């Protein structure tokens, strides 16, 4: 966004706090839902609210009152935004949904900064966004939504919205944004997270959990204990992050998908599995794909945390990519089916099986594919030499870069996939004590190489 190259300006003082009262349907206290437990484990392990949101320019003519009404709409319509946590004496959280309350919209002014003239409002918005992200949430006292308006010469220019990740997952955020844009006032549908918790400890919910944990136990007892070898190049700080942008990877996927009659998300998972096996030599590849769970009854349109990471076991040794795609198609069906369980009980199960095996069973390899993979006229409809030339040209636009190095803990390997104009953007978060920086870059570039080679193999027999 504009102005980021020079860094944010200091955050000015709050010029105004606009009180926003709200009241919505439902209230009560219960255990956290399984989706909340899933993200709570990540938040607790990483000492972070894992904030979501950002800043956007406001349309000309937008008033502070307009934005205050948007905040009121959010807090009224979506129960997850009216939810706080309670903690018992042992520190175990439960959720509390409020039927009404008050929050505040903060207003910041991008004022004259002396000889340099008015401050850049986008820079002020960036500074507010970064402060919101860096400031911890009090989960018992704070509402999980922070919203601010930046003004210049009295006119609102930018909106900043940051939420803690207990509010929603990615699919829920898409639903939320659509309803906000439409100002949907129809009755809220679906099983909200307080209702989810009640169902989950009902007899039907316990049966679902038991089935899922039986599947998990079978996997945990059968797989090799390690997902990643010890790194040959451990670093301090140990936790690194990288971004990999690959137009060639995005262009190769539909070629493979058309040949195998598979969806591109399955092809992408297969490409990742083959590339990871090349780096680690560990087979089968065991991946925890993040499953949105919106196909379950009552969850299609809910704005809350529902996504959970299942488990997918893929034998890729001596297999062609098309063969791996077929195995992934079957494996992801099981992953989706059993990716709905109580995360606390899964933790206990992993600990018990590890103790019985006499070794830690590591399943900390996550794959979160958020790509939409919308087809477009730009998708390559080429073959043979023309396809090879086009893909090689696109590989010239590949970019790999390190984005962060820190001591804040992350998973041993967490890979996410997002859409980017004409490309795919892959984020990789790793523990360098388990995967070296060199192997991480090789993994990213290996995904591209595997996909390109498979796209150029019309027989679909190339060995990964």
C-alpha cells in the first residue's frame, strides 16, 4: 500500500472516541467451541492474538457517523464479536456471549506536521494498524474488535479494523465482508459458536468427536514419528517466515487439474507433498490440511471460528504426480470427514500415543490453502513447446524473500497459499531447528519445479 516503503509515522493521539452501543440476539456462557479451541491453542502457543484485518481507504463522502454505524452493525449482527472469555482458577477458558454492550470508535487526525505539511493519512492509518496489532487483547475485558477512522482536514480518509482471531476464520471473514457491504438485515442463520459448543457436548457431538479421535489414533500409531529431520543449520532467532510468489506455479496447476480431473486445491496439496518428500526424504508425507468445515450442517454462513486442521497421509515414494493427485483426492476425503473434534482431547491423545511409542509423534506440519483458484482467460491453453516456453518465461517472475526472523514460537512448518494477481502467494513459517533456511527455499522452489514438470508431462507419469 502507499507509503509503506518509508515506514509509518508516529501514532498521533486519539482525537475523539465515539461511543457505540449495540444489542444483538443471544447471550450465555458455555465451553469454547472446537473451532475456538483450535485457534486458542495457536494463539496461546505463539503468545499472540493472531490479529486479522487491516486498513482500507474510505469512499469520498463517508462520515465518522457512517463508520460508527458500521461498527454497531458488526457488533449487533455477529455474535462472535460480542463474545469475551472467562477463565477458571486453573486458567481454562470458557466463552461468554453478551446480548448488549458499548464499544468505541477511535478517530485520529492526520494533521499538519510542521515543515513537511500534512501527514500522509495512509501512513497514519498504517501506524494505527501496527499499534492495534502489537497491543495485546484482554480477552476478559476487551471486545475482540478494534476500529478507527483517520481524518485529514476533517474528512475521513481511512478505516482501520483489527480483530483477534477468535472472531472468525478466513471463510467466515468473507461472509462477514459480504454482509457488511450489503448491510444484510435478514435473520442471522446457522449455528453460532455458543450453539456449537452446546451441540458438541451433546450425545451427537460426542459421537462425532469419538469417531474423529479413533481415526486420529489409527494414524498416530501407523505413521513415522517425525515429519522433519533435525535441521543441519539451526539459527537464532529460530523462527523465520518467508514469502514465495510464483506465476508459473499458478499457471501449471490447471494443466494438471484438467488432465487428472481433480480440483486445483488437491493438485496444490499433491505438489507440496512431493516437494516436501524431496527435501526430507520422509515417506509417507503426513500433512495437516486446514479444513473450513462449512460443509457441515448449520455452518455454511456462520461468522466465527469453525476451521480445524485434519490429517492427510500421502505415500509419494516412486509415484508419478498424477498418481499422488489420485491418492490426495482419497486422502483429503478422510481429512475433511474427521477434521471436527475437540482439540484438547486430540492433544491428550497425541501425548498418550507418544508415551506408548516411546517417542514424540510429531504432526506439526500444516497446510492452509486459502486460494480460490478462479479460472480466467489467462490460464494457459497451450501444449508442447509453446507451454514449456510460456512456463519458463513465467518462472522468470518468481520471487522468494525472507520476511521475518523472531523468537516468537510458531509451528515447525506452516504453509499457507493465497491468491495474488496472476500468481500464487505462498507464506512459509518455520522453526529453523527442524527445517533449515536453505531447505525452506528449496521447498518453495521445489513446489514450482514439481508443478511445471508435471504440467509438461502429458502422460502424467513423471516421478516426483
